[in-house]
């Protein structure tokens, strides 16, 4: 920018400042010029002084008839002397005003710089992403929405949301504590000397390093508050209940409805709702079979539909556009896997999955599962539909279909293919945490799930 252009910018800013037309950004620009350029300060003083002199002259001129009338008995020199004193007073006042305005602008600029510094400090990383897959959205603590997050991204807090049953996200805090959400979950996290998490819905697994006694990790849900000093645990949050399963150490849980509290030790489960006493219960041994309960399980991915006289409760698939593939639309339904007694559902070799539901027209029903290690760590996702070789489901006249997926046919889900060396190669012996099914046709096939069942190897469908 040339000197002439800089002067034009300065003159324009000063002129509009005197009219009161500057916005906050322009005020900061003027303050920076006054702070860094002596010639700018000189020009500012001269312009404001001229404006003050002109204003004083016009004021004296307008008041002259009144002055002459009230002081007619005084000699002319006295009148001129009074006018000169008035003008000098106005000039002195103008100088004070100029100095004050300049100081104010500089203080405002300094204040804004302090705000920026505070913002930058608040934006310093508190954790980083160590694993993820599926459809996820991160919203920063200042409202920015990011869909293309990746492993290694440093985060300063905010909200992470898993958008589909195959979503998975792992976060490691600076002290090496890790938390993971899976499936359709929403987690808000912050750490300004104390880790504070809010699990609005879904499943959270955590491995927490020892925390200060007076600053435990706090996990809020809609129905409970968890205080964690260092342990391994899983928590499932729904609209009306919170289920806590402690794998190692101890976690204190408080039910919000009545304030009751209990310490939950390792290998124990406690559920905070309005129907049962808040007490720890020992977790049962693992089981090898499981089936959905759509009638009582409304926290699903899809449109939940209650049972009628003609059909059982179901979950209807809804559209999903996978991240990185905006030209693809799947119609997907899913549900997390849990049991009221907290016992893990372990997939054994030779198991099979039975999937039953309805279709409005012929379509291949693709089926997938999410699994974890016994300590709750994410182990991988697998598909049981032989990828594109899955034939259309056979349905009767009422549109009802029933498909069986053999565990021997399951392969690594394409969503985690690039992490296959870090994850389990097979689901055998791992804990089942989620299931889903979808169709991929030009228009919706009207997929509804009425039953998903894990059958142990000794049973036949």
C-alpha cells in the first residue's frame, strides 16, 4: 500500500470515527494506527482540534447576540478577551478529549488482544483422537462443526457425535486417560484442570488414569452423575436410565432424581433409574446368546415402531450418507447390544446370526456387527454378507424375510479396513456390542427389523 493510500485510509477512519460510524473491527484498526504511527496520532489530534475549534467558533457565533446583549455595558476588548478565553478553554478541552479517546482506543485494542490471547489459551489441546470410524461429527466448544476429523487431530474440547451404529471414536487426554464412544452416541468433553464429560446418549467406555482426589473426572448423564478417580468402566445412557459397569477400580454413582449415591466396585453393575434401588450387583458370567427386545428398547438407530395386533415392534431403516461418499445413500437400522444383568455377550466359534424383518420389495440385506475386547477396548467391525455377493433376501407375500449369517463368512468391515492390522482379525471370542443391517438400492426398500438373534453353535435356527 502506498503512502497516499495509507493516508486516505487513516483520514477516512478518523472522519468516520468523529461521526460515530466505525464498527468494532475498524475501531481496532484505528487504534493500531494510532499506537504504531506518530504521524497518525499527530493527524488525529489536528483533525479533532480543527473540529473542536470550528464547533467552538460556531457556538460562540450563535451565542454572540446573547453575549452582546447581556454584556452591552462592557468594552469591546473585554468581549474579545472573553471569546478568546472561551476558545482556549475549548481547545484545552479538546486536547483532553483527544488524549482520552486515544487512550480508550488503545485500551480497547489491548483488551481485544487479551481476549484473543485468552481464546488461544482456551483453544490449547486437551486431548487428541486416537481412533475413529464411521459417520462422526465434532462440534468445537466455539460452535464450529467439523466432519473430516482424523486420527491425531488435537482437540480443545467440544462435542463428538456418532451418527450411525457403526460409528466409533476414541479420545486420549493429555494424562493418557482414554474414553471411547460407539454406535449412536453423543459426548461433550472439557478439561480446565478437571475432566468433565457429558454423555447425552449412547455407550461410553473409559480407562482413566489416577485423578486428583479433589478433582475427579465427572461424567454427567440425564439421570446420574459419576465420580471417577481412576478406573476402567462402561456406561450406557438412555433417556430414563444410566447403566454403569465397573471393570476395574471403583466408581461412585449418584442418582439425580433423589440424590442417592453408591460406590460400585470392580465386576459390579448399577443402574440409575426410577424403578429400582440403587445398589451394586455382581456382573454375571458371559453368555453366548442374545436377542433384540425392540418392544422395550427405543434407543435404536432408525424409526422405532411399537407392536400392533398384526406385527411385532420393529425399527425401520432410515437414510444414511456415509462420510466420504456423498453419492451413496444407505437405508440402515441398528441397535446396541446389552443385557439388563450386565453380563457380556461373547461370540463363540460356530455362532450364527438370525435376522428377521420386512421388506417392501426385493433387496439384499447387508448385516454387520461391532465387537470389543473383554476390557471394553474397541476390537473391530465385521460384515456377514460376503460384501457384494449377498443375494436378495427371500420374502413371503407379506414382505417378511428371514436371513442367517454364518460367523465363518464374516469379514472385516470396509469402514475399518485401513486399521485391520491394529484390530482383531476375527470376531470369535470377542464381546458383541452392536448390530446393524442396511439395504443399498436406488430407492428405499422399506427395510424393517423385527428380530436380531445371536445363536450359539449348539442351536439351529
